[in-house]
DNA sequence: AGAGAGCCATAGGTTCAGGCTATGTCCTCA
DNA sequence: TGAGGACATAGCCTGAACCTATGGCTCTCT
């Protein structure tokens, strides 16, 4: 799926959003730091590229056309994702002046951190953050050693020597391609059924694998997997090509489920494949300053709309 | 919030994703249609821009570094949003060869259509779709007149002469800035409280306004609004600057709630601010072909992860 | 009615990012 | 030891994008 040449560049989308917000090409130009004719030409270029007029120009300013309103709203989604990427990139640089050093498990760093960092950057501009990834044991080590101010781990318990708070919950899901037999299934999968089905999974030793095996122990344990792959991405790709039921973190497939490129198979209530995600810090040493602030952002916000149950 | 100059362009992000997927710069170059040296230079440019090596190069190919894996995953979000934008843009052109003509209410077109169109494009490449927006009455008219093959409306009933199916539900929410007094509120707002609070709202006559007034009738009706604004965007901006409680469609603020730039105020169970979104077609004339396919994609998929209740 | 201000479009000239081809280097495998 | 695959470098070239200066339009205020 390559992007068609009709999609404007990020800079152009940003400019369009500024025009919609400020009501004038000239003011938008000033805001993004280019000359007015440049902005004008850029918008015109977008219109040519897209094939539809986006702005109604008048001597008193410019407003989006009907189609323009749609493009603006769609573009906002792209720019917001880019801002999250930006916030993440900013945290990847090693910096001497870092005021907050975070170590997180891969799942948290991949799917939740960018949103949190973006919110933090908006709430407290100038807070330099550095981010590293590590597995849960290493995270605990770094936090205990004082290499990091705040850690994020996944798993049922808080590591010894640390205090922590659950900030979100991940959940394993079973997904199949839309054409798969189970895609139309309404009856929830029982533990027995799941345990007896060869699944496509991550390698042994991964966090998700452990959760699944733990949950299936009461049902006699899982049969050997149909396939073992090294990354969430590989799992998703396998699922889409119809390689049979795949079990992985919900966070990895939110987008695919929403656009129905993958379908979630309902699971029986008896199966609990949830896994808490925790912020951790040295016991008895309450986080202050930027760490406290980041912690505040993660509370009651999972990076995705919360699910309600019961 | 301008994007920093550290964010690579969409083309570069796409190239990076291809490298991660294919395991080689050269193969990725071939896929996106540039020469190998160009791809190599582009990746190198990204690394300089970001300030961190993204790939581990070897004579056998290239794999993302630890930081690279994070950037790849974050970039995927951006590119997927761009693909949705692309699918939307493609549907905005007026085309003679359109196989499927859709008319949708603004809320559906803005927030749900891009994902559906993307899914449709992936499932059936080459299906030319055209999209227009209209209010619910106009949508019904277009569908009845045969100007459109499929319509999407919001509101409690299916318009006369049409058959329909609920494909998703929107929900009005009350949001405030994180600094607002109510942001820390745990006790749900009662109907009486909400009715007696001056809110920031859309103008009278808008769909959301009607839903709110209907829901507050049992409590003596709403007091006059504190402010009336013309668009969801204006409402969001007002909320973020702390203009007091704002009531608008949940779909408009999913992202802001997730990153905690806005906070949802809990509402009492007694208040039902949900509003069904329906697909409609001429009564007795079941949609076939592409319309049927699109309809299939919208079922059980709300464009966002479904909420569970009870 | 006329002057001024605000906004967008056009013209002309310049710079530099990004592309391509050809070639070099390094490692692996037969 | 030679061939093949993979990434890097060199040198050249095109064109996209930017800037300044200017023009035309409409609304408003005097």
C-alpha cells in the first residue's frame, strides 16, 4: 500500500490547518514562518494535487469549502500523529540537560509514550525528556540504580524495592483475517477451545506469551503454536495473510481492528488475558517535578479511550 | 504547536517502514520506486535529522536499531493516518466512473469515513467511490432520488421511505481543560446539575444541540448557553483555553481525551446522550455490489474500538 | 466619493534538496 | 578465490520551493 502522490506533505497540511484556524492565508503564513505568496502557492498546489478547491477566498480572508472542512479534519489526524512522533523523537536523543529520564517496556514505549510525551510537551514546554526501552527486569534495575527517574513495566506485580501505580491495562486478543471462518463467529471462545487451537504467537519468554500460558494453565495448557514470530509487526502481517488465529497485544492492532483489516474473536468471560501496565519508582521516594507531572498525565488516560466494563 | 524540523517527510517515513518490513534498503527502494542510493541517502538524512541511528546495516541487509523500532512503530501511526487521508481525498474528486456514491452527515464523513474507505480500498482495490456531505434530511433526499447509492445519517429514526441499519453510535460528552475544577471530579454529573450549568455549545439547530436539549427536558430544560460556536474545532479550542464546560461529540475529542489535553466529566447513568449513526438505502432495495461491501465493513466496526457497557 | 487598509494572486529570479548513474567497499558463500 | 548481494560515495542535474516586489480586489472610514 504505497501512498498515492495526491497526499500533500506534512508542512502543507500544517499550513492548511493554520489557515482553517486563523481564517486567513496571510496570518497562517506568518504563523508557520513563510511569506504570504509562498503560503498562497502552497495551498494552490494542494488544491491542484487533490483536484478540489479547499478554500473560499475573499478580500476579508479565507474559509474552508465543504470539501475543505473534510480535508482539514482528516489532515488534523495526520498532523497529530506527526506531533506524537515528534515528541517521541525528541525523547530519543541523548541529552545532558534531560530533566526526566524514563525507561519503559517496549509495549508502553511503542504505543503509549508518544501520546504522553506530547501531552507533557504541551503542558510544560521545555521539559527535556529522554526515553529508553528495556524489558521489565532491566527497567527495575535502572530505576533502582538511579539511572532513570521513572519506569514503566508490564506484568502482574510491582518489582521488589519499587513502588508503583497501574496506569493502564493491556489485553491480549485473538485476531483473524476478515475472510477467516472465525471472523463471523459470535459465540465466545472457551478456554478449552483456545488451549486446543494452534495459534500464531511471539517466541517463548516474551511477556505476551507468558500471560497466555498462565491463563491457559487451568485448561491443560496450550497446544504447540502453529508458528512463532519475532515481532508484533510480523504477527500482524501473518494474521492479514490468513495464517490462522493470532494472539497478540490489543494495543498493536487497535488500528487494524477499527478499519476491519483484522477481526477480533470474542473470548469467554472466564479467560482473563489482561495485563496491567505500571509506572514504578524507588519505594519511599515519591516522584516529584517532571516525573510527577508525567505520572499525572498517565493516570485516567490509557492513550486510548478507556473501556468500560460492568 | 508547530512541528519541529526534526520530523521527516511522509515519503521518508514510508521508506523507513518499507525497510523495516523488507529487511533491506535496496528492496525498499525498489518498492517505493527510487534508486538504491537515493533511498540510502534519504535514510541517512533522517538519521541526521533525528540525531539517532535507525538502522543496523550489514552486508546481508538492514534491521532497525532499538531506537529505530520505536520510530518505525510511531511512524506507522502517521503513515496510516496519511493513508486514511489519501482514501478520503480520492473520494472527494467527482468522477464519472464512480461505482459507489455515498452521501454522509458531517460527523460520519469527518470521523468515520476515512477508515472505512481505507478498508474498502484495501479489500477491493479499484472501487471508485465519491463522497459528499449533507445534513440528515438532504441525505435522505439524495438516496431516495437515486443520486446516491448509500447514505449515512445521525438521529434516532430512519427517515421515511428508507431502510437502514445502525452502524455505530456517537455520544455527547462534557469536557473541560485539565486545569478546570471539574477535571478532578469523580462524582457523576446529574441531569439537574447539567441543566443548570451554562455550557459552551454549537448553535441551535445542530444535531448535537437537539440531542442535548431532548435529554435535558426532564430536568426542566437547559439554561442558556455560555457561548455558541460554529464548529467542533472552535469548541475544542474554547475548551482548551478553559472557557468552561463544553459539550460536543465524543468522536471530535477522542484524541484530546487520550492525550489528556481535555478531560471528560463523568455523567450520571440517567443521562443518555448517545445518538445512533445509521446507514440508509431505499426501502426494499437491498444494497448490492460495492455498497454492500462498504456496509459490511461498517458493521461491528465503529472506526474506534467499541465501548462495552453492562 | 475618495483614501486607506487588509487580503490574495502574479511575476521574476535564485537557491538547494533530492534524484539518477556509475563506481567503490565490504562481507558471505560456494 | 571469485561471484554476488548490500550499502556508501562521487559527480552531475533538474525542478520544486522560497523570497521580494507589485498588482487588483473589496470593504470601511472619513
